[in-house]
C-alpha cells in the first residue's frame, strides 16, 4: 500500500505567504496530502506560492526509517537525490514507486523535516511486510513439500503480506491441477513464530485425483472412434498411463480437441461438421468420462476450382501446380496447403508478400463446392540489406559466401531456402533451429533480411576409453582401447578444419592428422592434407600361425571445386601414398600335412593376401550433398562417387583400380514424433592392374556394423577356410526407421533391414576349391534394432538377426555389435 507525502511549513512562512497572496486574513495550516501513490502530490495554494517565490530546499541528509530486513543502502539506491541536491517534490511519487518495487514494504511515506541552518532532512518512512521464517504445508500427501518450494521458488521468500499469501495459494492450486487434482483447495495463513517472525502455512485439501477413463463420441457415423481418439490431446487412462500422461484431464485442452475433431471432418469432405457439445461425467471416485457430440452433416465435393492468372502465369499454369482439383472431397487442410503452395509460387517471382485468399461457395442442393483462390501480389520485393546475427565465432564472410543472392537482387523463397540449407550444411549451427531468416519490410518494394544463427561448439578435445569396433574401422580389430583427439571444424571461425587423433589397443595403434579448407584464397576451391600411421592386427584371420600384423604409413593431398551446373556438386582430385609392411612373415598353419599341394596353395594365398609394398595412387571424387544437416540429417539426400587408382611401379607388387558409389536418402515420416526414414546404399568394384596384387585392406569384407549388421566381419563373401579373404565386387543396402528417444537427440533408437554381398576373390583361379568358399554372389540379409546414447557415456548397440541363417556353416542366429567411448 502506498502512502502520502507530508510537507512541513513554519507559521512565520505561512504569515509571509498570506500577505503576499492579497492579505488573506486567515491562513490555513497546510499538510499536503496524497492518497494516490501513482499521482503527484496536490499542494495547497500557500505551498505553491512559496515554491514560486522561494528556491527549492537543499537536502542536508537522507534518512530511512522503519527498515530492518532491507539494508538502508539498498533503499537509497532507489532515491534520485543525494545530499547536497535541491529537493524536487515532483519526484516524490517516483521515489515511492521505486522503493515499493523492492517488494518488501506495505507502506511508504516521503516526508521532509526543516533544519535550523536552512534546508531539510529527507525522510523515507517504510513499513515492512511480515518477516517470513519458513513456508510449511499441511495435507500435501501427493506433492512433496520440497518439490512445491522448488517449483514455486519459495526458498527465496523473506517477507509476505496477505495478498502475496493468496497468490501463492493459487499457484499451489495450479501446481496440483497440473498433476490432475482439479478439486484442490488451498488456504494460506500467516502464523506467529517463536522469534517474532511469521510462518507462511498452507493447508491443502487435495481432493480426488481426476482420471479420464473413457473418451466417447456420439454422432460419428463415418470416422471411427479409434481414429478420433488418436487425433485428440485428451487420452484414456491405461496401465502405463504414467509414462505418456494418458488419463490427464486438461479443461483447456477440450476446446483444442473440439477444433481438432472439426478440422478432421472438414478435411474429409464434411464442410459443415461441428462438435455441438462436450459432456463431462465425473464419478464420486474421481474418474471421468468425456463425450464429444458430433454433427457430421453432408459430404461435399469440389466442383470447380479457379485461380485467376496474370502476366506471370496463366490460370492453367497455376492450377497445374496446386493440389486442389475438381472431383475431390472438400478438404480444409488441402485448401490451406494450396494457399501455401501459391504463396511459395509467387515468391519465386519476388512477390514474397503475396496474399492468397480462398472464396468457398457451397451449393447445399447439389452438395458441391466452388473454390476461387484470389491473389493480391503486392509489389516485387528486392533485398536492401542482409545482416547476420548471432555469429559470435564464425566470421561473416564464411556465412555470406553460402548465400546465393546479394543486396539489390529480387528476393525469392527458393534462394532463401537453398541458402539456408547450405549454411546448415556447414555444421557450425544448432541442427534444430540454428539457422533462420527474418524478413523486415522496409517499404512496399524493399526488405531487409536478418540471418539469425545459433552457434554450437565445433571444437572438441577428448580422452577416450572404449570397447568394440570403432565406427571408422576398416579392419575387424576390436576390444578395449584408449585414445585421445583434438579437432575443430571451424577453426577461429574461418571455416578451416583440423584434427589430430591417436588410439591404442592391444591389437592396433593409430595416429591420424589432417587439415582442410573448403575455400582456399576466398575461392570455392578446397584443399586438404592428411597423414596417418596405423598398426592393425587381423584377428579374424585364423589360417596363419600368428595373426597378421600390418604397419601402414602414408598420407594424401587433395583439392576440389564446386560445379554450379550440377547443382553445386563437388569434384575432387588428389594424390596419395601408402607404405604397407608386416612385422613378421605370415606363415600358414599346418592344416594339410599329408597334402603338400593344398598346404602350398594355402601358403601362396597367405602371401598374396598380405603382400608388403607401397602404393602411389591418384584419387578422384564427385558428389552432391542436399541433406539438411551434415551431422544430424533428417531430410534430403547425398551421393558420392569415389575412385582410387594405385599406380603400377617396378618397385612394388601392388597396383589396382577401385571405384565405389555411396548414397543416402532421408525423409521425415511423422514429423511430430521425429521419425525419420533412412535408406543407404553402396556398390563398388576393385580390379588389379597389370597382374599386380590388391592390398588386403582395400578389398570388400562385407558383414559387421559398418555394412550388414547381424553378420561378422567378412562373413558375407569369399573365404578361405572360414577366414575372409575379401571380394572384388560388393553391394549392400541399409534401411532404417530412426526413432528419437529424447527430444534433444541424446538418445536415439532404430529398427533396420540390412542386405548385401561381396564376391569374386582376386585370386579365385589360384585357390583350390577345397580352400575357397562363398566366392559367388549370395545375397544375405538381416533385421534388427539398435540404440545410441551420447552422454554421459557414449554407447552404440546394434542387434541383428539373420533372415537366412546357414546352419551347416555353423552360423549363429544373431550378432550384437557394441561400441563405447567416453570423454573425460
């Protein structure tokens, strides 16, 4: 409550002022009053006269009276005066409002007190609210006191009055209603405490919990109950209702449910359908039945569709590009979609403010509808200015070079959308809502654009410990490993990428380093340098006395460019070098002691599979990426063709030509649930050059988590005594339904179908048939499911089940692929 301000005037001053105002015989003693805290004081006539003839009083001191909880210094910060200032009564109300906003006072007065040597003492007199020593609850059986305090943020409450007490009681009631206690009653009291303060005590009468047991529909002859229930927010209670909040009753949601039902009918031909009533029947045990009474009306068919053309497009051209057509059932959703299509259509010509309005004319006799879409194009809009907002790290030019239009050009929706997609593909911004356009209309002909970005961390430094086959592994080596890495895909905001990683396991060691830039010298020309050192043990190869241990060092240098005519596809060329050595001579196990021909053939196969040497190669690639994000895509597609030619040289027995095609296609299928349908395919071939050999690592070993899940490494393809020797031809496909478990993408799951094969071993004509298995094309496939968790412990698990298990080969029913890594 805000109080008035008091001004004190001496009798001598009153007499002097009375003489100056036409010798008024009787002077009234003035105590200016103000009862409205939001208005300025109404000063008596004598006081106003005094202000006209006298200077404003000088403030000698500022005193705060009545405060115990709030520091005097905190109150003085709200006062627009300091000692030595002249007091201005017009600011008194401002003082009261500022101090009142601190929230600790019920009564505030501003007063002045004259001093002998002239001037005044400024007095701020406050009455504090009741001091609260604690907040307690009674009767809260279904809502813990600590949770209530946390939800309502009551731990910081130090003072309280009756009005605030009532507000908190209402907040408690609202919290209970959110938990389905709709009959809750809360009474608040301020009780005296032992130390003289007050205790805020709330008595809760929870009442019965409301549960929706049945949702019924009346009058729905066409759309079944099950379909209607699946569309509305209100759901019936069931055994696991606590997981998806089924059975929850929200009175406000009933209005939305009515609109949803009406829209469903009106999008299926029932133009005049409506929900005429919503009935609730609550029983004494708190359970409730809800009934929606529906009036379906008659089915209406679209008879005629018109969309007047103009100089840009004829009516026939417009009608050919919209989904509404004569003969269809009337659909409200389809009309909205058509309006959006037409806005997008006109936006391609620069009319981004085009207004499309449908005229719907039903004929009740024939039950037909005539629809005309009227368009007001407005003016063609050009881009006046493009501003980028939110890029704290990424420099402007890195973003601007992905924008396909400049200031002064006509603004079209397709250019905006494609520019947005290209910027998202950089991977520097939040994949969910990290890149957005904002159009600011300057006038009818021009608009400013703001590109609003939300950056994410692009650098990472980690120490890792893991188990299982790593996602980038090209060999079957698994088991426990430790490693570390440091990388950044946007170094200092320049768009440059670099990475350094190391990994150590009992059977493998690896060190990789790279640096790359997609825009060398601010041109769309890429360049990259990569060097590596890898030690790999082929644990699954069982035909040697000791497992083959390969030591590889090498690197490559590549450059690339964009091809605008191919939809900004990327082409790359490079040169690489690898030196392959084996730590020990690979000696075949003595499997055929009594058959020297077979034993020698086995040794020959081991020697040719694990041949040491060096490879100087030419590398080429051509690809296109039209996905909506490089790391977490949910829509779009990409493809890439990779070619590698290991050049024949006199100093090496290794030379080959290899080409492969990779493609991905993704599409969201139920957007509200975040479901994504993903198809991945691969096909490749490799061939020796001039009767040279192909490195074991370069051959296709199909099976495992990176190709066909549910099978072991190399299990689908040529084998020598059940050890993979690799094929020169390969094909596999992965089809997934990706299902997010958490909204932030930290936990994901999927169900999958995988299938593929590799065949045609490079030395098939040299290997006796007693040693060679599975050399022909044999399509194998599996189904399964998997999930991944990113934090706090990154884990990926895939469990695949063979659909064509070969019992005679001793195959298992399924395989579980597990990998884990953790950052410390």
